[in-house]
């Protein structure tokens, strides 16, 4: 069993909170990792080390910082299978998904390393002669990052790597369920030669995150988690006028029109709904189907779902792993009970696996269900798919947009006009055409609208805007006082007269 520690100022230290956490493999219930919970003093030390390191790190030229990020990418690449195996053991992902997640961190490291030689500002014409104007990016300072269990490497890489290429430093609090993979991920940064204090790891529960959010030395909070928790973080941070980027809940839908390739649509729906056991923020929780093809598509979805193999993710033939814990299984059971009480048919699944050790729940399909029903509106975060009938394309888009969430949506159609109308009309931060609701690429911004976030994005160039400040610079070499907006008219008049 792995002993997990904090990483503070370049040193590995046990927490001093006086209590332990123990994590088990959700597929086997075998104990995987343990460690000491952090104390308030641990968190304050990590923030202090990050603040001290900031003043040195930001002075290192960005191309040199980029070279360290390239090394980080190389180390993660070298340890890809090892890291993926820890993810499989600690949170129950399948091998193929875990390796894909680690690859995302590799891609992000190389991508952000390149920003060390780009990170462009702008040169802008001045309204006055012999005056030069430009903008440059400046680091913000100490960033506090709080992440969820479901992507314990990929999502932190979206936060940590853009943060440090810009010259910021960071204190990262991962989910308590992911201590082992968090330790090994940070060891990759250590092995690559990242200076002490630039990245700091603190293990603990909700209270630890609250200390990070409240400390005035932390300039920006990057939070991934539930909408309710994100709202609390936003309120806490606002008291100190902190910058906040939020990636919160989703109620993602796949719209399937009657002109779609239904085999492709069924394949996309099943992958989006049941991959990672439905524990993605981008998981498809709804499929909205034109009524003419409802039965035909449903038959294809059920057939593909019945062919999924549920089990220990370390076995290469397994398609769906366990849920993260017993509470998640019980939550799925409560949703199915709500469906039954409302007279909604359980078309497939609907119960836990009694013959399996671990937190396994059968991939479940419910429908038809009203678009107004609670199950069609709340984030489920598990392997339950709600099937909704739509009268036509416009009605389907209307149903999609009625959700208070706006992260990801997908549209399956063979009609190019409706594809572009969907791109325009669907009010989510991410839209897929003829693909499921999952599969973000690191060079594009990631985030959503409405209750899914607060407008800032992670990944891609947008992450640079989230974690940096713009500085405007004016250089007047006219050797006289020139007043913007005041002397401009006089200048123009004298030029016309001459």
C-alpha cells in the first residue's frame, strides 16, 4: 500500500492534521493508498513556499521555463503505463481510458512548453506621433487549484502546466480519493528539475480547499467540481476580489436526427454515456431523439449496451469499470427508484451487480422520459442515460437548451445545413457533430455556459488568458508632453493647415 505525502517547497512531508485517509481500489476493495490529512499549518506553509518561489520563477525567461515543461512531458511519457496503472487501481478506470488520460497530460506539457517561445502580446498604433504602444502578459502570482477524482492527471495538467509556463506558482489540492496518482504525477515534475516551490501538493478534504480559497496570498482559484461547491468557492473568493475559474456540472445531451447514421449515433451515445462509468463532466446523460426513429435507435443503443463488459479496468477486455465509492452506487439506486415511482420504464440495467466485489452498477437506460422530469434535468454523474423524444430538429435543440447546464452537446445528422444550425443554436461551450459529448483536445478551450462555469476556459490558448494579466505599455520618445485624447485634435488640425 502506497504511503502518500504532501510536496511543499520541493520536499516530501507527511500531513500533520492528526488523522489518516485510506483509499481502496473500487473494483476489488483492496487498500491502495494511505496518508496523513494536512493541517492548516501545512497549507499555510505550502502557500508561503509558493509565494517565495514566485518571485524567482517569474524572472526565469519563458523559453527556459518551456524547456523544463518539455522535460516534464518526456518524464510523463516515459512513465505513461505506470501512471495509467495507478489510475486504474485508485479510481477504477479501464486501461485504455487511463492511458488516454495520461497522454492528455503529455500533450498539454508539450503544447504549453511551446508557449514559452510564443506567449504573444500585441504592438498597437498610438494616436500620437513618436509614441509606441504594446501589451505583454504578466503572471498573476500564486494559483490555488482544486480538482475532482474523475480525471486525476488530465484535469490537473490543464491547470498546472499553463500556470507555470506563464511564471505563476501553484498550490494543488486534488480529490482525497487520488492521493497515490497525485504523488506520482508530481514526482514527474520533480524528476524533470522543476525548481522547489513552483508546484506544491496538499492532500486533504474540503476544509483544506477552503483555507486555500480564503488566503489573501492566493491570487486566483481554479476549481473543478460540482456546481454547488463551485458556487461556494466563488462566493468565498469574491470577498478578497480573487480571480476564479470554474468548471462545474453538466447535463449533456446527444441529439439524433432521423437523417443520421444510426449505427454511428448508437456507438457514440454508448461511449459518451457509459465510458468512465458515466463519471465525466462531459458524459451524455440525455439522448434526444426525433420520434420517427425512436424505436430503431433505442434498439441499437440497448444492443450495444448489452455487449459492454463491466469489471476490473485492469483487464483489457473490460469496457466499463466501477463507480468511485458505495455512496455513488446508492445514488444511482435512488435515481432508478425515482424513475420507477414516476412510471418511467427501465429499459436496461437499473441495479448494482450483486455478484461482483466492488462498486459496480449496471449501465442503465431509462425512457421515454419527459424533458421536464427531475432525472432529465439534474446531473447524475453515473451510468444512467435518459431517452427523450423530440418532434423535430427545432424541438430537440429547445429541449437541449432548457437545461440549466451548458457544457457539452452532440448532434448526429447527415444534413450539413442542420449541422451548422445546430452549431449556432446549441447553447453549450462545446458542440460535437457526429460524435459523442466527450473527447476534448488540449489545444481548444474547455468549459461551458450557464451553471457549468463562470466564463473562463482551461486548455488551449484560453488558459493563458485565465492565468495571466495584461499589461499595457506606452513609450513616448517625442521629447515633449503629449496628452492622449487632448492633443490629438490639435495635432490633426496643424497637419491639415500645413
